[in-house]
């Protein structure tokens, strides 16, 4: 009877993790060994402010959840102590963990899943170096505005030249 309750409880945990894996746009797996309590608290705060959920999970539960969510590639990074960051934004978890890892050598990014595709540690770090969605949109807007702005400046210069010669 007790075993059935334990198995049911673990299955509920696996189902919850699998749901998070399916729902999150980005999931990053990291090794947090060597971080002290203050550093982990600071990291959790940074992630929480960005809307990223950060949990320390058992590898066996994450492995079963990944298999349930058809993300079995994640098994290759599930060794040692594992912390998982689930985010709705594709770049936020990778960016925050990567920036934090630059300042704290103890945090090691192992890999992750972005929109259902597995990324190894190097690819996650490359993803972290990309600008945020807002940054990319502002760059696009700047590129789209440049021709109109240049045309307006040219028209203004021509009109000022005509006024000066008249």
C-alpha cells in the first residue's frame, strides 16, 4: 500500500515536470555544485524577476518526464546535481544563467531544450549571446526607419538649399 502511494506521488511529479517541459519555450539544465546559499538565492531572484522557474530536480524524474514529453535528448546532460530553469521566453533562461556563470565559476550550464530542439552547453551559451526579442525588434525597427529618415533629411537639405539661393 505504501509503495503504491509513493509510486503515485512520483508519477505526479513526473507528470508535472513533463507538463513544464512541454509548456516552456526554453528549458536550461545546469550544475549548481559549489554555489553557496547566497549565490543560489541571488540566482533564483534574477530568474524569478524574468519569469523563469528554477528548480533542483532528481535526474531520474527529469529523465522520465523528458521521455514522456518526447525530449529524450535531455538524458545526455542529466548527470550529477541538476537544476532546471523553465522559461516562457526562448532566450531569458539561457541569458540569465550564462551571465551568472560568467561571474560565478561554480555554475556550469549542461545543455537545454529550446522549442523542442536539444542544445548542448556551447549552443545554449551562443543562444545567450543573442539580443533579447525586444532588442531584435528595435534593431528591425531602426533598419526599417533608416530609408525614410534619410529621405526626409535629403528633402530638407534640398529645400534649405533652395531657400538659401532664393
